């Protein structure tokens, strides 16, 4: 399975929002606005490093030996990842008038419940 893209392939701006999830088993689709987890913002190398760090139970000397790099290099990489995870995620732009109207049309047609629409609007505001 592919990693969630983080930038718009058309305009290059950050702030893409996941708006649908689907169950592989039964095909149920849920439409809403979801934020990816902070770890999704890490690139593949950083995720691999973090996995190695966890598997070594946080032992930097073991990570150093496995990667074949110096302790300061391992420590710097860990500090870099900590900094990225601690940074607040960029605020998503509020939903456009067209997307708000589309949600209201889905409620009117019965495709979306009022509660789900309200949740969508609240997530778009926060």
C-alpha cells in the first residue's frame, strides 16, 4: 500500500486532506475529513530509522552498530525526527464554498447524515 501523498500533485501545496476511507472486507465507505498521523509526515528513511530505534528498544549504541554510523550521527538523526514530530502540522485551509455546497447537497439527497455533515464542518473549522 502506498504512503498518503502530502502535497497536491497539481499545485504542489501542502495541506491535502484525506476525505474517504474504505473497508477492504465489506466495501463500506466513510466520507469525512481526516488528518494523517504525525508519523505519516516522515519520509521513508525517517520511518525506517524510527522502526529500527523502536526494535532496538531505544538503544542508540545498537542503532549505531546496525547502521554503521557514529553515535553523534544517530543522535542527530533522532533529534531531527523529534523536531519534525514536535512541529505543529500546518493548518488546513478552510473548505471552499463549493465543497460546503456539495456536502449540503449530499445531506439533502440523503447520501450523508446531518450528523456526519456537522462533523465535517466542525473538522474543517478546527
